[in-house]
């Protein structure tokens, strides 16, 4: 892949400079350290970290959601579904993991065509779909991929209601789409599906979480009161049934189509006591939905994450579980790579619990190799953060560049800070990142810190130095080593 080759070139060039005596001695340790970055494996069930904000595995190791959306009939998985080349799907999973992807979000059925329904008729489970999930979950366990699973593909279900098996006109339990979240016969059919899913696959540690319903706020005309009643009932049912069947339960969430839901819906998404973390679909504004440049999606994503975090009252994690250029698919791969890169880094640096999860909107319809490369760079950076103990807050407004063409995004817990700086090339006067100044106000407690500058596409440390925060203030200059880069990431860590 082109980006992978570029990463090798960058590190190789630095090593040549080191051997030639052209690299400052202060960077020698940094260059050698590149090979020491290892993507961590994870063990067992995932839970919310003790301080909230992020997640941990059963060993207590910090865990974040680096990932994407996938689909049963899409290019990466269909070779297992149709049994034409199961090994191709296994290689795909291996490639996702090699790029640092920790979680794939997948709908257990895909309702665009009947052959990927899970039930047809209701109560009769498709042998081919069941066989797919038996095999796929086993492969996910084998290679360490976690799954965010939701039981229904509500988009295509709504589009194809006339032929969907739950329609009462076809013998199903739902008199209309309006019945979906409120009529007992329809809800009991949901419970029956959950019983089947939990009985068959609920013992897998590699199910990261259950998304009770995809985009619960649209398609059926449900009121916030009806949505709340459904979440009350179904979350309690799923958790209790898992406990009875397996002796433990996975995380539970529910997704909204509203990027930053307000009012009663917002309280359900961000604060419901039966939900373990919050997630929304951050199709926020044209900068994300219909991008005209690759820059605007970054600050738009950062703003959406910050707004969501403000609505959470108990430190539960938040991340965007679906977003992308929904209104205008991007054809230019280089444009798409930069757009996705900026969204992913903005999401993480703003305090989101991972990269955000792209819906492909590509041909072929999967996360493109260039976008997987983006996530590898971010995963390498993320592997050096102690997410289990990082109780972050968004501090973007407290990071002040001395020029207008740098967009700052950051989060901190007072002892560690993550800062991402994006060069706004939309501005005619935009210069470069190198040599510009930066002030952090009330981001870190007073003391001595190690400051690292990171190249973001490959996930490599450019330089490391010691700095001192006094009076809650740190002033620094971006080193010339960033060259002509359009963005750079910083980590500040308190020294013992």
C-alpha cells in the first residue's frame, strides 16, 4: 500500500540520517523506539474503565474503539457468507487487526435483500445466516476482533417494509411500522430474536457490546416516551437473559440518528441508567455529509464529540458509531484518505473513546486499504496511552496557537494531554505548522512533563523533550521536524 511504503520511507530515512550523523543526538532514542511500538492484544470481555471515559479488558488493560462499520454481504465478509472463499474473509479479519482495528460494527441481518434476513418467516432462522455467524464469531475470537452487534438493519427494513417478514400482511407480528417499538406482539418478536442470538452467540467474549436498535429515533415515528419505554424494557430483558444464560452480560448501548440529540431523546442516549456508553451517528453538517474539502470534517467531528461529552453526566464513554460522506460518496481516494484521517484524529483528540466508526460509502463497499492505513497510524499512537486511567475532559478551547490557520483539538486529565493540530489549508494565508507557537492554559497541573511530537499517518514519534508547566501555563514551539505536514499530534505525560 502506498501509505505503508511512505511510512517505511520516513522511518528508513531517519535511520539513514542517524547512521550518517545527520540527526540530532536527542532524537536517537526516539528513532530506535519506532520498532518498539506494539499493538496490544486483549483478553476477554470488555467493560467500562473504573473512571469512565474509556474501556478495559478483563486484564484491566485500556481499550478504545478503533474501527468501522461492516456488512454481511459486503466485500470483506461475503466470501464467508456464500462459502466461495472463507479464507478470504479470514485474511480480511487479519488485515483489520494488523491495522489496529479493534471493533467492527455489524448488523446481524442485512435487509436489503431477503437472502440476508435472519428470520424468514419470523421465528424461522436462516441456516445460511446462522452458519455465517457461527463461523464469523469464531474467526473474530481467533484473531482478536471485537464486534458491536445490532439485531436489525432498520434502514433497509424500512425501505423494504412491503416485503419484510415482520409485516403483518406477510404473517408477521407488526400491523404497521408504527408498531415496531410500541406494540407488544412486535416487541415479543424482538425478545424471541434476542433469545436466539444470546443462546447461540452470547457466550462469546468478543462481542464488545449490543446496540439494542440501530437509529432508534427514526423510521417508526416513535415518540421519546415510547423510545424510553422500549429501552427500559429491552435493556433489562437482554441483560437479565444474558445473566441467566451465561452468568455475565455484555455492554449495552443504543444508537441515534441524531448527531447530538436534545431533550428527552438526548437524556436517553447520554444518560439512561441501563446503557453503559453513549453513541450517536455523527452525520453533522455538510462538512461530513457532503464534503467539499478534506479539512472541514475534522473540526466538525471534534465539535460534535465535544457537544456530546457535555451532555454526559456520569463519565460514561462516548463515540460516534456511524458517519461518513452519506450525501456524496467520495471518488478521489487521496481526498477520502485525508478526510477520514482528519475525522479520526479529531474524534480521538476531542475525547471520544476511539476513532469514530466510518460507514464506507465507497466502491468496493468496505473500509478502503488507505483508510485502514489511517487507523494503523492512530492505533500506534493510541497504544502508548493508558486508557484505563485516563479520565479526560475536552480542552480544545484552552489550546491557543499564535496563528489563525491552525485548528487545535485536545483532551486532558491534568496529568496527561493529547493535542492534535490541523493546518487549515482553506485559508489563503496559511503557512506551515513548523515554527509556530502554542500556549496551553489550565490543561495540565504544574510540574515536569515529557512532550512528544508525533507524525500521524504512520504513527511515529518525531521528537521528545522535557517541558515544565508553571502557573497552569505551557508555551511551546512546533519543531521544524514536522516539515510540510498538514497535521501533528502531541502527547504530554507527567514525569514521576
